[in-house]
C-alpha cells in the first residue's frame, strides 16, 4: 500500500515522541532459568580451572537457584567443596546461554545487585552470534572484569574491518579501537561503582545494550542514578531511551558495518576462574592479587569464593517497533532500525578474512558456544509499526480537516 508522505511524516513524529521498544521477554524470578542451556563441561574456551555444570548439578548443588527472599536469580561458583592439589584442578561453576537469539533491532537490560568478584574470579555477561564460527557472527561484552579490578569493561569482538571511531560520543575510556584484536575494541567504565566490591556495596545497578544498524551502544547506571524509564519499567512496559543519557561505549556504524559483522546474538552468563585473562601471572599480579591464581581454586573454596556469585533481578529483552531514538547529542538525528518483523534485517556475508581469532590475546576469550542447541531467533510481534501508522493516519486525518 502506498502511504501519503504527510501521513508517514506524522507517524514518524509520533514514533519519535513515543516509547518505541516493545518488550520481547523477561528472564526473572521463578522463570529466570527457563530458556537457557547449561554448558555442561570444562571451560574449553577461556581455559579457566572450572567445570561448568549441567542443569541438574547446578540445581542440586545450589549453584543456580532463585533466592526465595529476594526472588533474584543466583549463579555462583562452588564454595563448599574441598579440592586437593592435583595436576589438573577444576572447581564447579556455571555458564548458561539463552536458547533465544536476539537480532539487530534488539535492546537488552540487566538489573544486577552483585557481580562475582575476588582473586581468580572472571565473570562475564555477554552476547554471541552463534550461527557462524567465532568471531564471524560477532561478540558483544556488556559486563566483564577480573580479580580486584574496580571498573567494568565493555567490548566488541569481530573479524577485521570493524572499529571504534575516534569521534564516538561516549563517557567511557577507549582502550582499543580495533574490534578484531585480542582484547577487542575495549572501553573502560569511568563512572564509579561499576564492578567488584564497590558495585556490590552500592546496591549494584543496571546495564543495557542496544543493537541497531546505526551502531551498538552500551550503558551502565549505578543503583542510585537509574533513569526513570528504567526504574519505572515493568516486564510488560515499552522502553523509551530518551532519558538514558550518553552511553558508556558507543560503536557507531561509521566505524563498523553492524549488519555485516553481527548476526543474531545469544545471551551468556558465566564465571570462570583463572584462565587466559584472569590467570595470566603478570595480569593476575597487576590486578590486585598476590600468590598464584590456582591456589585460590585449590582448597575449601571459602571464604575465597563467597563473593563469586551473580545476583540478578531481571534480564529484559526488547525489539524496536519503529525508528528508534538512539543516544545522540542531537535530537535531530534520526536513525533507522532494520528489524520490525525480521524481514528487513540485512544479512550480508561476514568479512571473508581468514583470521580465525582463536586465542591470540588475553581476552580473545569466549569463542564458541558449545553445549547450546540451535537458537531461536526472536522478533517482536511486528504489530507496532502498523499501529504507529494507524495512529499517524488518524492524526493526519484530523490535521487535514
Ligand atoms: C588449569 O586449567 C588449565 C586449562 O584447562 C590447565 O591447562 C591447567 O593445567 C590447569 N591447572 C591446574 C593446576 O589444574
Ligand atoms: C565521525 O566522523 C565520521 C567520518 O569522518 C562522520 O561520517 C561522522 O558523521 C562523525 N560522527 C560524529 C558524531 O561527528
Ligand atoms: C558460600 O558463600 C555464601 C555467600 O555467597 C555464604 O553465605 C556461605 O556461608 C558460603 N559457604 C561457606 C561454606 O562458607
Ligand atoms: C545467521 O542468521 C541470520 C538471521 O537468522 C541469517 O540471516 C544468516 O543467513 C545466518 N547465517 C548463516 C551462515 O546461517
Ligand atoms: C568443548 O568441549 C565440548 C565437549 O567435549 C565440545 O563439544 C566443544 O566442541 C568444545 N569446544 C571447543 C571450543 O573446543
């Protein structure tokens, strides 16, 4: 159908002033752990000294459970088993991956009260495109850190050709601009209380990631300064980003063709111990820890891993219903979001570079998603653009009277 351009114009105005992300799914409370696959074998991607348990072991050993008093999901390292010194040492921990994959056009929020921390501890909440070999489908690290670090780090991992541009509008500190390097295009948080003991003592906070053809954007707010759109949100409400402020990390498409480098992303939560980042002796000692990393893993597990747990109120996923207002200093800039019903999502082939990306850096970490079955790609209902156009049309009709 051909829509008169004036109607489109008005519909666009309405979309820009209205909340435009529709809720897709919430992982929370008693249902938090449905919809995830448990890894179920040793850490063979970041080479930490852990065995990632299967779902039954996770529940029976209380490594994954819903806290009855808070209703929050707890995901933790085993801190009750005595592990004697041996040539090969692995402690039980958890890595879980959503069965659903979230395409460009998605928005993710996570409300966390406690991120695992302590010497040898390496937690991560991240996203991985799994329908191609790593990193051809892209990786997005939203929460990540090690040992006694006090600042969160955000990063993208891709094949060569995707970069964080110098003129990116973000509050974080750029450590690396090339997303194909070992550590990825890495941005360090500059707000206080984003990780470790300070994050937990401050009551945690909320992190968010927006996947848009115009760019990938990530935010962090400490508990005390959540925007109203976040603090008032429910599992059913739409999300409007207009009070979100400048993101911590912004990867505009001027430096990275998002649709080319990123396929639909599965969400991953994990905690490893030591491994190719936290456990590298020089890194271990320069991030506030003494002795040898493995000596934390060996022994009773307590109190050394008493703080090695995630406490999560919810993870919410959204889909753009129309043109989304992305974080821009200029309200006049209108970005285009591809995915309304999935049909319009660009799917160019990833770069044909021969880079394999396997383990060439401290933090070239996450590699494959082993253990998870093929993801379901989730899209929004697709009704909202129709609704917006109908509203636009009726307003236009009134306006033309
Ligand atoms: C720790 O795990 C790594 C990776 O699996 C392994 O190479 C190393 O030998 C382990 N160290 C010990 C003491 O088990
Ligand atoms: C950043 O620079 C690029 C290339 O010069 C330009 O296309 C883009 O508009 C600039 N972005 C901002 C936010 O200034
Ligand atoms: C394990 O850690 C939790 C806190 O995360 C603590 O309540 C519990 O007492 C610890 N277990 C042991 C055996 O110390
Ligand atoms: C990966 O998934 C996306 C979205 O479903 C699709 O467009 C693309 O063709 C897939 N790529 C491969 C290699 O399967
Ligand atoms: C990790 O181990 C599992 C089980 O042996 C295997 O299926 C998976 O392919 C391995 N992943 C990597 C990256 O080696």
